[in-house]
């Protein structure tokens, strides 16, 4: 914030899902032309005006990987400042209620065993939640 209490950078609120199945976590790979393009992330996206975080996550998961979820439980929240914007990330654990994930809004997706998550390159903002997941 500057001296007048105003934000200097764009501020984005994001909801993301930690989806687990058979000891694996679902990751998606960002499109190359996107911010942090080519890196792996937890599926989700930007909150729109008037949406709750849960509504945001449900909408984004339907748009990005064509699934519906239930059992949303808050897992972790963090803020991260990139040179060009600030992000507030809210991570939720949840279960797939309907659908089979497809990478509609990303280059690819993968179900990754917990022990192999460290081999995937994530945006800097996702690293704290990755550590929390790996700690159990």
C-alpha cells in the first residue's frame, strides 16, 4: 500500500482445489501465454465480484476441468506479491462429485503421487501450501 492506503498493484483473490485420489493430487499446467505460464498449479481461479470463495471454486473447476465438487474444507490461505500484482490464495480440499477431469483451461493435467510433487515446478505463490501438504 502507498502513503494514502491505496494498493499500488492489482490485487487478485483466487480459490484453488486440493483434489486427492488414491494418494495422488491433481495438478494442472498453466497455458504458456498466462501469468506464470508453463508452471504447474492446483486447479482453480480468480474470484469474480459478488462470488463467495466456494462459488468461485465451483465455477472455476467446472470451467477449467469440467468437474463438480463437494465437501469443500478450507485448508490454507496465503498472500503473495509478484512484481506485477498481489494475489490472495485460498486453498480448499474437496472431492469430485461429478465428472472426470479434463484440461479445458490448461495445457495438461496430472494425478501426481505425494512423493513426486517436489519434482513439479510451481509458481512462487504456491510453494508454502505445497510445503504444508508435504508435511501432512
